[in-house]
C-alpha cells in the first residue's frame, strides 16, 4: 500500500458575494513506484439563505 506525503498548498483565494473560492494542490508520493502525483482542485463554497 502506498503512503501519502501530505502537502497542501493554497494558490489563490477570493471572496465574492456569498461565496468563497480556493484553488489548491495536493502532492501524493507513491512509495511503491516512487512516483509523485499532484492533484489540483478548485473549490467554491456558497452560502444558501433559506427563509
């Protein structure tokens, strides 16, 4: 089983209206194959107002 090298870096963040957006990258080291994979995510959180 591969082990995880946990590094997360936030590249940019912003707040507009009722939402927050973040771009981040996760670096994963596979110990068996000695390969590094980088996963990139763009996350947007929005606030929902119910009334």
